[in-house]
């Protein structure tokens, strides 16, 4: 289960020390990440038991970078069994769903989809 200790709308993912207000979430062993998690996304990760370890965070960061390189503003990132809606310009995960939660869902207000490597 994900460890989410959000402070000021930013999540601590993977059991690491909680970041300060206004700083990006960090993942151990995978370098520094510039992604933030909205309070809504934090709540969904916790409710759905979604785990974002260092390796997944690195892949998510890479996928967001790919979306940014193509000029995307809001992207649906497909990562393993997860779907995450990310504000690419703000580098903020807006919401997260597991495979069970994505059934019969409609994703709106996105301009791209990235399948994470």
C-alpha cells in the first residue's frame, strides 16, 4: 500500500520522509523527481492501494518528460496496471486509478496519452 503523507498537496510515495511544502516528491535510489501529487491524487493512491516505488516513479517521470517534449498540457499516463492523469505543465499528478477503477471510465480534458516504458 502506498505511503501518502501529503503536505500542502504534495505526496510522500514509498515510505520516504515527507517533503516540505512546495517541494517535489522524492523517491529513494532513483534520483530526484520533479513530480507533485494533488491532494485528490494522494487520496486515490491511498484508497486504491497503489504503490509507486522508485522504479515506477522513474518511469512516470520519463513518461511525463515525453509528454512535455511533445507539447502536451494534460496527459493520461498508462503505467503497468495504473492510469494517472497528469498536468504536464505543472508536473502534478491530478488523479490515479488502478485497473479495476478504470473500467467503463471516460477520460476528459486530456490532450495526450503516454504508455510508460
